[in-house]
C-alpha cells in the first residue's frame, strides 16, 4: 500500500503560492529508536516547509511526533512513534476469520510444511491450524505456527520440527487456519534477537539454548532456525522462557531429545505485538488445574487437552500450561481453546502433546496469552527498535510551494 493513500490538494493561500497536501502515511516496517527520517518513509515532498500531524494513529495504537531542527531542511526531520496510552496490556490474543480448506500439503524431514490453498495467510503472520484430516493435518489441529513463505493464490509454508516424524511427500489435506491477532490492525509478530543461537540441548522436558540475550522468564520465543540436522526438531518451535542468564536460557520442552551443544548459527525471535511489546501470560485468578487429560499427538489423533480448572476462557483463546506437578510433560504446552465441551469448570484445547493419561493435580495453571506491558513499564515510552508499525496510519499535512 502506498504511503500516500489519501492525498488532496487545496487552493493556494492568499499569502502566495503555498499549497496544502494531506496524506495518510503508514509507520515503518522496522522502527528505529530516536525516530525515523522523513525520507525513510518514502515521502517525496521536495518543497516541504512544515509537517503537522493529528498525532494519534487511525487504529488508536500509536502517537507520532515530528522533530525538525530549527533552520534545517525537511530531510533532517524525524518522526518518533510512541505506544498510545489506550493500548493497555492484558488484552487476550484471539483468532481472525477462518480460512477456506486447503487441498494438499507436503511435510519434509526438515520440518517444513507447505500447504496448498488459493487463500494463503499474510507472510510473517502467526496462524492457528484446524480442520486437519487423518495422518496429514489432524495432529496439527490447534498448533500455532509462523508463516515463513507465501506464494500468492497458491500456497504457504511454515516450520514445525517437533512433528517432523510425521513427514510425508504429498497428502490430501483439509487444513484451515486463523491469523493470531489482538485485532485486524495488530497481529502477533516476531522481533529478532540480536545474537544467534550457538547451541541447543533438549531433554524430554527441558530445552536449553546457548545464546547471548536479555530475555526475561515468562516471555515467548520463536525458534526461526536454520538448525543443524541433529537439532532440526527445534525449527519453528514456540516456547516460553523458564529461566535466563546473559549467556543462555531455558524453556519447557515437548519433543525429541537434542544434543547440538555447539556450532549452531540459528535465529530466535521474541513474540511481540504492535510497538514491540513482548507477549505475556495472563496472571489470572482462574485456570488453576486440578486434573489433566491429554491424548498423544499421532496419526489421526488430535492433541486434545482436557483440563479441569475454574476458568473464564473463550474459544480461540491461546493458552500455555505451566507448573503442573504430576503430568510434567504438559508444562510449556501451547494450545488453542475450542468450543466443544468448554465450560466454566473444564478447559478443552487442541495442541501438540506427547502424553496420553489422566492425572489428578494439586498444582498447575493454564494462562491465556495476552498483550504485555512495555519493557520500560511506561506506556509513554518510545516504540521498541525493530517494531513493525506498518499497519498504523497517521494524517500528515505538508505545506509547500
């Protein structure tokens, strides 16, 4: 979409050949702290004298502020973006419109899945899968993945290394998807961490990543890759940080054991919403688990969680299971709440799991993924570096001659 999607030219003022041009301008795809220069936004206003803005973006998520040094030309002007006070933390992630059914898919041993559909999702979006059939798509029902490639009108691709044992060449597939979002103008996004992953170690329940970082326990990370053959099972995984130091971090793990402690060069990314604010798990008074039942993901079997817990959840909520005391294999599992048999006392959710038993629990919680607080804890803080603000627009007025 053009940066000047709504332009109008007014009559010259009585003071001379001065024209007023109003434009709706999108924010940058990758924000630079300290402000984005005017030229970086693609504004070809060669006779620009002054910039004026309504400040609040059309979606209500950001304020924009222009800075221009006195006596300097427009090329030195910068625009700073700030999360609006109204974009409060604690808003549950939800799902967009259900897509049409796919027709076919492939699944390689590297964990790459390519789905054929005439209506693929946006590149770089997170989606939740559903409507899978039999050995092909059904084990992926409720799984959240990141769209890494799109062929318009034809297909989309994602990595899900945790299920790579299910690989197949070609299969009839009826997978549908829904985009993960706060709203249609604020999708779940990734923000790449600066340093690469250099080592991966996974036991049956714990993932240990060697990587310089500033992560905080409770944040969510997407493992982009590329990974070595021995650690391909980590490709595309979404995990919640359990602990972190400056040189590495850990997360609960459900998948194949990995021992690739060096020689990795993989990328990891933080899950964020608009403004680069990290996603969080809600500290709700609800969701305390007293019983768990999970069916193992396998050919023709959906990973179905049945969690006995007082809750106020809705179908489409995305949850993370943590602190379970007996069925500890469930800890760290991310799943999508479904409407079937959902009550205020029972949570039903589909996801990826490796257990198949029922167990009374005295501890454990299911928390909804929500928008987080800005890293500074101040909603007036500048948008985070690398944040994608391209879905937010402001009205700009240029005075020129």
